C-alpha cells in the first residue's frame, strides 16, 4: 500500500517538474534574493566607480578617471602585491595542512581529539584572534618578546611596528586561523576514500609513502583544487585581522586591497574611488579563479 | 486538476511572502513628526553616541536633560537612538545618503562636517547662537563648526592637550618639569639612560603622533604657520614646519617614545603610562577623569599624575600658552527635520544644561564657560580650567582641520615620519601636494 502511494507521489512530482512555470516559480525566490543581495550591489559598485562621490552629496559622472588614477596609484599596487603574497603563503600552507590531515586520517591514537584542537581557531571570531595575537606581539610585554628576551635577545623586533616584518607577522595568525577549516576539509575527503582501495594497495605491498602519494592524493585531487581556489580568493579579499591589528600600517606596510578600499571609502570619504578599488578586486578574483581552474583542469574526473 | 491549481496557488503565496519579507524596509523609523502648532504632539529623534555602558555618566545627564525638557515642553517627546562611536559614524553616513537624518544628532568639527553642509543636510544654527547663547561659549569654539560664516553645529566639549607625567618617576631621577625644549630633551635623555621609557605613544592610531608634530610646529613656527599651511594661505614647505618634522625624527632617534609605538594603539600606550612603565603621555583633557576621579584606576597612581604645558623651543615663535586641542562633538539640527523649531529649542536647552552639569557629573569640560569659584572639583580640573582661561591660542587638531582626503594623507605621513620612512623634506612636500590638490 505504502509502496503504491509512493510511486504515485513520484509520478505527480515528475509531472509537476516538467511544467516550466513551476520550475520558474521554484527558482524565483532564491534568484530574487541572489539578485538583491549579490548581483545588483555588484552592478551598483561598478556604477559608483564611474563617479566622483563623497558618499553624502551629489555624484558627478567622471567616466574612467577613477580607473586611470587607480592604474597610477602606487599604494594600490603595493596592496595588490601584499594580497598576492598572502595568497602565495596561504597556498603553501595548504601543503602543511594536507600532511597533517594525512597523518590524522591514518589510524593514530587521539586523532579525533587532535582534529578538534586544530579546529578551535576557526571557532574564535576574527576580532578575538586579533586581540590574542596583539597580546602575543606586544613589543615590551608580549609573550613572544618575553620569550626572546628570556633566550637572551637584547632587542627583540617590534613585530607589528616594523614595516619590514609587520606583513609577515600578521600572516602567521591569518594562516593559523584557517588551519582547522582546511584540515577538516582534507580530513573528510581522505575519510571518504573507500577502504577497499587502500587495502588493495597494502596487499600489493605499497608502503605508507606510496599509499599517500600515489593513492590518496590523486583520489582527493578535486578537493585540493577547490581548496586552492578558496585559499587564493579568500586571501585576495582578506580584511578583518589586518583591520584590527595594524589598520594597514605602519606606513602602509600591511595594507591589502580590501583594507585600502576601506580606507578610501570610509576614511577619506571617497566612495567613487573606493568602489573602483572594489571593482578591481572583483576582477582580480575572477581572473585568479579562472587562471587556477585553467591550470589545474584535467579531463578525467577520478571516480570511485 | 483542482489539486494542481491549489498547489500552484500555495507556491505563489509562498513566493510573494518570501519576496515581501525580503524587501520590507523599516519605513517607520525615519518618520519623525508632523509639523506642529504648539499643542500638537511632536517627536524629536536624537541620535548620540553616549551609551549607558561605556559612557554611563554622560548617558545619565542626557536622560536627565531630556526629562526636564519634556516637562517644560509637554507637547514634545524626545526619542533617543544610541550607537557606539564607529557605528554611529557609519550609520550617520547611510542615513545621510537616504536623507533620513535624525532631527538632532552629533557631529564633529570642520572636515567631518563639511560634506554634510555641502549636501544641504544640516541647518544653520546662527539664530540659536544669536538668541543669547553666543556669550556663553568659550571664544573660538563655535568657529570650528562654521562653513562660509554660518555655524552648523554647537559644541558640547572643549579639550586641550597637556603633557601628563608621573611625578614619582620624575622625582626618582631628580627631574624638574621642563620649561624649554632643551630641558625636555635632557629629561628624555636621563630617562633613557636609566632604562625608563620616556613617552607613551600609540601611533597606530596616528592622530596621537600628529599632536606631537603640531606642538613642535606651533612652538617653532608660531600659532599661524600650520593653520595657514592647511587653509592654503601659506605653504607646508615653510622651513619651520620642516624643522618640526626633523625634531620629531630626532626624538625618535633618542628613543624618546616607547618600544614599538608605531604598532601600538592609543589604549595600549595609555596602559604603559598607567602601569608606570612610561613617564610622560601627551593626551587630551578627555582623559582627565582617569587621572583624577575614576575609581577603577588605583588611587596611588592617580595621585602621582601631574601635567605640564608643552615646553617652548628657544628661538621659536610659539609661546607656552598656545595649545593643541579643540571642541569635540557638537549638536546639529537636520535641515529636513519636520520639527526644526522644536529641535533648535532642544539644542539650546541641551547646551545650557550640559554646560551646568557636565564637569561636575561626568568630568567633561564643556565648550561653554565654567565658573570654577563655586564648584567642587579635583585640583587638576581647576588647573586645567584656569589654563584654558589663560590660553593665547587653541589650534584645532590637524586631521580635523583638513578635509577627509588630506587628513588621511597627513595621518599616514605622520606614521611614516615617526617610522623614519620619509624625510622631513618629503614629508612637507607631500603635504603641500595633497593640500593644494584638495583645496
């Protein structure tokens, strides 16, 4: 009886789904939401980027003047360089996360506990992380410098105040912050590999290195590609820790694209130019994604 | 058939409901009141930034004043909206863009106010000033809110910036309060030699370093050189302004400022001073409660704090009674307010009452004159108020004087100057460029 009514339900479902109007109706709400929350603001940003506008008064159309200024703006290119540097470091750190997940997904004791420990930074809010690391980096009574002085260092570095190291000092918490997230993704992907494949390899005499390198990695290649895109795009639009910890300073040494955009729009009251930077950031992200997809693209999708 | 139509209808209703909840905007909020004859009920919206949490005393005074005002004007209700500083600034911007400013709100002087005035969003308040309020203000305070000779907001606070110092540390090394810049440098040298950080400075916030530069510019070039350079009648490449920048870098080389000052926020730097790890701290009088009445800070420390005026530079044109400072927040009335008359009345009432209560109850020095003879205040307040009466000049904070674009360049250059990332010559040149570009 129940079987019968079930097929009937599926039938009417199929009938309904073949009706184009119904499909439209189903898609419409999410389409509207996406339009209102994502695409229309993007178009508006593009529109504002053609204006001279202080965010309050009237707008003046100046065509591509903002973009011309952007191309000549050395501070902007410096921030682009910093953002890409962050992207490079993030991608390199992915390799580390991968190794950790490989170890965790092997049958070691306490893997579950370790996995949770790695996940903790992700559960903290960015501002809390920033406050924590501000304490660690504090030049005179921070943990790090206390430790260095304990080791006998006379004049430990001013981590966030020295333009030559501020950027790298700030990369550490950023990369630390996302460790749990990527480890979780890799861990889940590795756990998804059917044990039959692994067992077959072991029977064939593969050692742990071969197992990891020749069997596991190729099987999760799809996931790795996705994480690379996530890491690069996430780095390019990165904002929060930098805003709280250095505000882009000192002397713009840790300015990234998003923090520079914020400076221009909300500090200098130059919304037109801020929108131009935002739009350039969007273009950079799109291009970066496209390039990564292109380079990592492979025709055969591994299936198991 | 019926069933299908029914389910379609259901879906359609769902979609519409979703879309509506997504788009519904709060149309109620901005609406303030009907224009009113006297008996009609009028509501004034008042947006400010003194939350009950972080500015308890301020908040209490505001509530008292509003209660009193409503008692005297039974037809008027004042509705408050309170936001934290940063949120307040952002919300004000958004409201301005959609033309829904509150009837009365808070603004900052000069550069902050200008875009709003140009957008015709603030109402001129000269009529309020002329109705007897003008004489109550300390002279020169309302000018900071004037654009083209019309005053668009009335100040509530007035601050000057003394150099606070730790008397115990000074005593320990037999140091006297420096009267001249040479003395000052000797004090710095002695402290450095003894391993004490001389000056707490949190230059991540940048305006903190700007005050040091402004004082040196004032003492070397006189009160008007910097002002004129900023308003365009002079030049920033004036030798005295370059000299002031050189002196800043000399102080940095002497290690006058705490370690890592360019990466520390003002709050972190203040903590160094209150923890007695640094001997001096240049800051506005808004911090006076922390050194006098604030019970959260140990009394032993509060008793150790004194202040002195920024020393004179030999051969410089500035005098010791010239201060860096200026009015803080002021009240504006929205040009598009539907209850403008009532709003102006409220502003006037508020300014008067605030002037009477703010020093004694919240430790805020109001922009209106204070009679020190018959109120009970900590000695440091009385000293500061007396200094204010003697002041020969008050130079408004440079980043407030400039328009937002130039102000940002100025602040960034200050950080570079302190970090020795720019030479004094380039420092002046880049200022001149941005100032002449944005004039």
